[in-house]
């Protein structure tokens, strides 16, 4: 159940990001779910490798290079699912990564707060 909720939250966060960031576009709701699934898989398997390889750069930049890594992950997902996620370049990808991180954090926090109220 938690996996489905996380998938839905990622899809909503992607949709909100597409509304805020110019050059960051998503397809219809069905492809949005597919993009959320692919993004979860890429974040699980490929992002840790990228983070490990770029650790020295991340240390030098005090962690700000993580936004570039997230942008590369988003660009990879847009290459895997081109009809579901269209990004017009590196700058929209970096802005999209920042907005997506913030929106995902806020949505997760709100959901946890709502869960505490219902118990």
C-alpha cells in the first residue's frame, strides 16, 4: 500500500513540477504513472552509482552537485519514456530537479501529518 501511495505522490509531484517549470512537460495521466515508476526504478538502481562516482565533486561543491545528478536522472528518464516526460535541456532539468525535490518533500510531510491525525 505504501508503494502505491509513494507512486501516486511522485506522479503528483511530477505534474506540479511540469506546471511550474517551463520546458518540463509531462504527458497524459497514464504516461505520468509510467514516468513515476521509471523514475523510482532509476532512483533505486542508477542514482546511487552516479552519486558514488561523483562523490568527490559533491564534496567540493558542498552537496550542490546533487541537483545536477538529479537533473541527469530526470534526463535519463525522459530518454527512456519520451512520450511521458519531455525536458527541453539541462537548465529545465536542473530547475525541475529542485522543484521536484521540494514538492515531493512537502507532499510527503503533509501526508505524514494527515496520517498522524487519522490515528
